[in-house]
């Protein structure tokens, strides 16, 4: 019955969120007004909201599962190498089994890309 969990990410400036997700990560804007944007890419979606008070309270860490971590890494490390997280800037296997790398924006919103081992 559940299809998607869609995060709302607060920014002091909506432009900061659009810069990271659209320019940096290749999302598209599905909707935008003066204080909110809906961004989409493949099956991922998020709401970016301009609200300085909420942005000051929390800088989220988000995860996106993928079935081709190497292709995502090649694309994003070429598109936006300056956004690679300094502590997770290469695809590595984590103790919990996934292969991951992360991107970090200038406001410290972090997106971790993960590929889980095939179930077998």
C-alpha cells in the first residue's frame, strides 16, 4: 500500500536546494513557486522548501538506493566533483553490506547513494 516516502528539505534559500539537487545531482523541477519546489529523478522525489527557521534546526542526511552504483558515481563525480562528500567520496562497501558514496551541499545536506547486494 505504501509507495514512497517523500522528504521535505528546508533551506534558508530555495536556490541553494535547487543548485544542489538540480544542477549537482541531475534532478528535474516538477513544480516550483516562490517558496517550494518538487524535484524528481527516476523514482526519487523530494520537496524543497524555503524556511530559514526550519533550515537552522536540521540539515538532513538522505539515502537513495540504486541498482547501478558505479554508473551513478561516474555521472555525479563527473558532473559535480566538488559536491563529493570528503569522508565518502568513493564507492566503498560498508560493514552492513551496501556499497555507498555520498554528496554534500554547502549547507551540509547529505545524500548517500547505496546499492545493496542482490538477494540470492
